[in-house]
C-alpha cells in the first residue's frame, strides 16, 4: 500500500473516532517517512502522533512527538507546523497540570497564526486558551475566550469546532452556577455532533448534559446521559474524558447514598487518572473519598483526604479545587456537597 493510501485510511479512522487504530497506522507512516527521507510527511506524522497520543491519554509520548515536531519545523522553517505543534504541546501540558506553561505556549502559537493570517489557527487558539483557564479554575477568563472562539468559528462556518466551543461554554457555565445555560449549550453541541457523526463529541456532550441534570437534581436523567457517554467512550477506547464521567457517576451515587457503588466508580477513575498522570482528576477523587469517609462518621480520616487534596490543589494552583477542599475543611459546604 502506498504511503498516501495509508495516510488516507489513518485519517478516516481518526475522524471516525478510532484513535488507537489510527495511531498504529500513523506510526507506520512515520517510520516509512523517515526511512525514505520524506521530511514533510515526517513532520505531519509527528504532529498527528502527538495529537493521537494526547487523545488516548499518553501525555508523555505526546510531548515527545510535539517537541520533535517543533525542532523539525524550525529546521524546515515551517512556522504554521510549529504553531500546530505548540498548540498540541500546550494541551498536553495542561492535561498533566502545567496549565501556566500551557498558557505561554498557546500565546506563542497565536502570534505565529496571526503573523501568517491563519484564521482557523487563531480561532482554535482562543478555544485552547479557554480550556486552559477552565483547567486552572479561572472561570470568567475561560468563558471570555470560549465566547471569542464561538464567534470566530461561526465566521469560519466550522460546525465541529463550534460544537466544541459550545461544550467549553457549557462546562464553564456549570461551574459558574448557570446550570440552565450549561444544559442549553451542551444540547446544542450534542445536536451538531450527531449531525456530523462525531462519536467522541457525542459522548463528551452527553457527559455535559448529565452533569447539568445532576446539578438540577434530576438524577435519573443525569445517570441516563452518563451511561450513554460511558458506552460510547468504551467503544472509542477513551480513558481520559471517560474518567471524568466515572467521577460524575461517583458523585451522583454519593448523592443517592449508594456509597459502595460510588467507590467502585472512584476506583476506576483513579486508575485511569494515575495512568494518564492527571493530577487534577486525582484531586477530585480524593475529595469524593473524603466525603464518603465523612458520611461514614470518620471525620479525622476525611480531614486527611481533604487536606491532601488542598495541598495538591495549591501545588498546581488549581483555584476551584482549592476552594472545594478549603470549603470542606472549614465547614462551608454541607456534606455531601454536589461539586459542579
């Protein structure tokens, strides 16, 4: 099979949400490109391998691919490829907690996109910055950038990107306390993803809809949407975003006083968060473990979990997680507090 044919097949798999299968083919493309001294294809392969590694939760490998792509793009003086690699690197670093480093990287990428008048790249950089501020717990800033991204994606008539902007607005709106808005934006995203057949997007928006229902105290509809999300994530082979859905299922079961089931979901989420080195996800799991232990009248042990969560949140400068941990420690929140 010619290398161009392998690339086409790999891209079809990637667009259809078969990330691991696409990763295997792109690895073949990368090796053949190096062997045959196909420099431009090597560069493209590195960026895509970084993207796919990041999507499946292998953030260390993703960083290696992106850094190699940045070096090669400098050699080839390919500024747009460098910007794409910087953008990918920023998202990988954000995922492991280095969100302030990610902020510098995305702004570097945006300068390159602006210098090259790449409207799509500029728009994506605004979305990426929104996700970074969201991760750091600066919700007003995240909404500001998601709204900018939304406007730019509408101008570009990029429905898929627009749906992801809606997801960003939906997630930040929920944390901000605007649960009806959160529901609205996630449902708008879900509709677009269904039209496009984007399996990952459908799953991601189902999780968002479920969380909106959870905050509106409709636990049955919340559970239904979470299960829809988990079913799709399992088919895709995702362990990154699905782990947050597992966490949401754990929170839901705590609210329903089903602590054994909640612990089952926490354990599954923790396993994945450890595998991905997702520090933020692990903090959330500590908070839920603390809640369950507190509800079992073991207050001293619960305080230990809340204190550990607070220490980690302060280490990474996660504003929201720090606020939640402090709230539990100083009695501000009545337990079980429904964490957004």
